[in-house]
C-alpha cells in the first residue's frame, strides 16, 4: 500500500516546508516538493498541515482500581478515541502488585490488550516494591523493550515506595539507560490531612484538593530530584499541576538534575471551583486540579519551553461510578478522560490563542515523548525510514466538544472535562502504520496496533 500526501505544510519539531510525503510499506519513504510519483492513494493536503502522529505517554486503559472498578476505556475504545484525536501511539502502564513479579504485571497487560489495540502502544512498568534480589527483573524488562519505570510517593499501603526502595531502583535503572517516572506527592502527610478532614466532617469532593496542597507536590519533586541526582538517573515528573511544582522543577534543573516535566490539558483548563459544583466528583484526579492562578503559571511555563510533554493521564470513570463517593471523597475513583481531546485542545488553546509555535506543538505532543521513551526516530517525526504515522490536520475546522456528540466523542465515558468548549483545528485524516486509520468520521483500520519494544532514554534534543 502506497500513499502520496500532496501539497501540505509538513511540520516536524525542527523544520517545516510545503511539499509532499510519500509512504510505502508502512514507512515514510520520501519527502519533497511536487514529487513525480504514482501511489495507490493520493491525498490532497493543500491548505492543511501534515504532522507526525501524536504520542500520549501517559494513559490508563482497562486499569483495575479496586472495589470492582475498572477504567471505562479498554484497549478497544481507548485506542479508537486516541486515533480520532490524532494520537497514533500510547504508552500505558503495567502495574506491579506489591509482593508480585513485574513480569506478571506485563503479561497481564499484554493479555488485556491482545487483539484490541487500533494504534501502536507500549507500557511503562510501575514498581511498588523491589528487593535487592529482584533487581535483575529490571534488566530483563529493559532487554524486552521496557526502559521506563514509574514509582509513587503517594498512596501508602498500595503504590507507595519508601526512599530506600526508590533510591535502590533509581541506581539500577540509571545503569540500564532507563528513566524514572515519578508521581510526586508526599503521601504520608496527605493521609494525615485526609484523616483530619474526615474527622471534622469534611467529605465533599473539594476536600480531595484541600487535603493535597501544592506544597506537598513541590516537596516531593525536590526530594525525588535529590535522590535522582545522587543516583544519576533521568527523572520525569508526571502530571505537573501547580506553580510550586514548576518552581521546584526549575530549582532542580539549576542544581544539575536531569529532570523533565509533563503537564496535562485538564490542569491547564480546569480549576478547583469545578470540585464545588453539584457534579464535582466527576473532576477528581490525583494530583488534584488547583485553584485559579495555577493554570496561567502552567501556561507560562509551557510557552517558555519548560515542559517536555503534554500527556493526558487518561483514566476515565463514569458519572455513576464517581457517585459511589458522593458522601465520602475518599471513595471517588481518581482520574480524568482526555485522550481524544489532547491535541485539538493544545492546538486551539496554545497555537491559535497563545502563539505556541507549530514546531513546539509537535515537540510537546509527539517528538519529545518519542525521544524520552526510546521510540525516536521510528516515531515522533516525519523522515525517510520513520513509521508512517501521520496526520493531515485542518487548522481551520471548528468543533464544540460535547460528550453527547458521537461524531467527536468516542471514549466510553459519559462526560467531557471540556464540555461546551469550542476548539479550532483537528485531524482530517489519520494514517497509522501506512494505513488510513481515520477519515470522514469513521475508524477505517481496526486491531492493527502493535506492541512496541523501546530503546534507552535519550535526552530530548528539540
């Protein structure tokens, strides 16, 4: 199968030109102006942008969270929603159960994804305990193409890891050329604050945010960065969401720490007042959405090039599932949807409204994730030999985001964090692995997603 995309503005993180892209055998073969080639299909991209397929390095599909609850998107609906939004590669999580092997977690995730994924995918390994005699598991995982490891400073008794375990893992991962992802919140103190709130009768959703103050995220970033510097490991802070956290990242960078920051659209868009609405439980996530003021601080950092990626932390639960905690915020499952909206939201709010450059848009939504997580240059760019994951992007199309509209909402969750927001820009054609995957509002290619073996960490170069 060959495809010739003609006359679009081809944009990567480092260059742009008006011309043609020729695809054959699942890969980009040739770039140029007015290529004199025939193809099985010719796509006229005049007036459109041609972009690398998006990479969302932070999703949670088909993830069990206890009490019989599982995120509402599995690898079927979640990867479909991703493709409709212009994301052609996801990196999910295999979550090790305390006391169990990481291999069990990986096998379980692969089994749940088998035959369902419509786009390419990989996973990070979540490490919850790591005795010295089990460190060789990490060697085997890296050899199997998993070079990134997530750890938590929150959720004592479930996902929390102590300083000794984290430092032990940091040093070993550093020697393997990997990268650490960190959920940076000081969980032991948060649990004390939660206990105080419950004792005082504060059970409404807003108290989820009030018991997780931004100072505890900043403190955790600082402490994690100190250990990362000592261990010599790259540190990627997931879902950064506060002015204090940004400042902690800046201080760590100034101290020579190789620290990278991820921000999510929900933290750029929502503020804590949404938790005080009658349906406030729908907007519970950890770390929580912050009071007004933090959003603009995050936007300033993003526009200044301080964030490495924009990811989603896509972890959807239905309104009914969230209502289980109507009388106790501790029982509300954490996580927000957004895998489909990510790229259009950032293009509209960033490029159109705030002057974010097209190259930086590509870097934030695709290239830097590919570099950080061992997929570049196979993914994250448009160049001969790269996978033909491409977007023909309409920079003028306007849509109003509504969960009830099946033409623009494909996740199995019954609400949107961006309900009623008009966005400008979106994918007209999505090409995944050299095949047209989405066109005319239809999913054209099903079940073709591959599990990706990833290489070592590489410092983002753009």
